[in-house]
C-alpha cells in the first residue's frame, strides 16, 4: 500500500476500533503511529492490540495504531504544528475490551441477629394474614361452625408462631447475655493491663528523670574538664601564645597556620611512618583524598598538632609529657613532630629570608652603626647533640671533640638586628667551620664589598678575600 496515503484515509488496525482520519469522535486531533521496528517493543505492541502476524494480519507501512489507544502521559506534541508522537517505550493500553463495569454498591451492614429479624417479619406477615381472613369471613357471612374452626386454626397457628418467636427471643437474649459477660471480663482484663502499664510508665518516668539528672551532671563535668584540657583554644591570650609557641600573638599564630595550609584534616601533610617512608612515584600525580590517610583516624586536628609541635620547639617539652597533655601516646607525638617539621621545612624553605642592604641598615642598632656600619650578617656554627648510632664509622664522623659527644653541626647567620637570615643544613659534628661555610652555599648569597662579623677564631680571611668581601672580627 502507498506510504503517503492521505491522513483522512488512514485507519486504525486495533480490533473494535473504527477510527478513520485525524479527527476523533469528540473533535480532538488524532495521530497515527506505525508499528515499531524494535523487536521487543513490537512484540509488546502486538500483544497489547491482540494481533498476531500471519495469514490474516500482515504489518506494512500503512499499518497504523491511532493515538486514542494511548494515555495522555504517553503522548507529546511538537512545538511547531503540534504533531502528535509517543514517548520512547510507550505501549498502547486504552482499548474497548478493557473498559470496566460500573462499581457496584456494597450491601448494607446488618444491625442485629439476621435469623431473629427474619422470624419476626414472617410472624408479622402470618398474623396479618390471619386477621385478614377473619375479617373476610365475617363480611362473607359464613356459618358459625366454619368461622370458629378457621379462627381456632388461625389462633393455634399464631400461638405456635408466637412460641417459636419467644424461643428465638430467649436464644437471642442468652447470646446477648453471654456476649455481655465476655465483654465484662475483657473490660476487667483491659483495666488490669492499663493499671500495670501505668505502674511501668511511672517507673520508667522515674528512671528517665534519674538519667536526665545524671546527664546534666555529666555535661557540667565535661564543661569543667574542657577548660582544663591543654589545647590551643584555651590559650587565646597573647601572653600564653608567646609563652608556649614563641609567636607574638594569637593572630600571628593563626596567620602562620593558614600560610602552611595543612588542609582541613591534614591531607596536605605526608605523615611519617616507622615501617616504610618510601614515596610512591604516583603519589604526587593522583588526586588527594580528603580525610583519608594511612592508619587509624588521628585524635588531634591539624591546628592542635601544629600547637603541639610549636610547644615542643619553643619550650622543649619531652614527648612523654606532651603525650600526657594531649592524651596520646609518645610514639604518636614523635610521628606528629617529625611529619610537621618536614612539612614546615618544605613550606618555609620557599621564603627568601635574606634581607636587602636597605632593610639591614634601617634596622641596625646604634652600636653597630657607630663601630661596624657596613655589617651585613653575623655568622656562627652551632652544634646539636644527637643519639649515638650503631655504626662505628658514622659514630666517628658524628663525634665532636668540642662537645665530647656525637653532634650535628650547622651554620646560621643573623642580621645586626638579630633576625635570622640564613640557616644551612646539618652536617656531621667532626666537620670544620671552614668546610661548612664553603659547602653550605652561604658564600653564594653574598655580594661584593660586604662586611661580615665573625664570632669564631677560625681564619677565614682567605675565603672572603677571594670574594672581595671584607671580614671583621669583634674585640670581644
């Protein structure tokens, strides 16, 4: 058949459907849809319209199903001419054979014993028929004998019916009496259960009141204990912050913490582990997972860990003492300090702390301006004691004859005003001051025609003479 058949000549292939053309029985617009080509959806359509392909039904381009067999929510119109189409996966579901019959009204609810009510109705009908027969006999004028016989039979029948009605009434009364006794027993049982429930409720209310009082006492105790907890939130005054951390104020402490940016849960810090500290090559390439780290969740937050480290650096509290203050183990304190020191080294190492010539002159004390006006930095080597290693070779390299102990040695430079301007890495204690000065990279930070104040008795004139850098040694 021609695919381009006029819309007015199209018809629906659904049984019992007489729709032809694009106008419905109520004047609405009707669309026609071809059978889907998808195998699964086509099978659903054929099952819904009750059609089987075969001798009497063949699917062609002209085989259509009208829109009257679709629900409104399964149809959609185009924005232009309002052409009808069905949503994806829609199946026709509105058919003539699916229309349900009108809902039947439910029967009325009986108000009493149906048997007794039926017997009463029958007795009333029979009594009425007996009275009617008597009246009709009196009007017709029968003989007194027949009238008395009929009346006697009718009265006997009525008395029998009355007796049966009385018996049924007695039965109903007995049933009602039994049901009343049962209700009284149930009512007494329910009253007993209600009294028991009231008793239990009173006990539970008393226990709840005890728990409420206990919870109030615990909350007060917790509030008092929180004031005794050694945490940075309890030391917001500038004097306390200076005493424990060395920062001049709480604002400076928080500004330093924000600059370090350890993350909300410390996710920017790679925490030190005693088992293995090898960094996976893919560690710096993958996206960081917030709040996820190796091991158990940490007890302290990032700000409290930073406060712990600063207390360790400023006051030199032992790790065991810090563990008691922050309610953590000594090994946890050690891991926190090592991790944060490495993290701060990476963050602070990016800052240029070498001051310019103008900054040094502006902040130079008056004594220096009078005697050493051209001083740029004051350098000295310092030693820090360390544990004795198990290796004999490393022990000999770390041993310092000056301290008579194994030490780590480094070079530090300060400006005349006392600000630290250079810190070298640590070397073994047996190394000389001259070699540290050459290896540390301090000399590369100097410019020509600078004056240095050397506090040791080592002879470094040749080094600074090669740099065209005068060296000054104080009289003390």
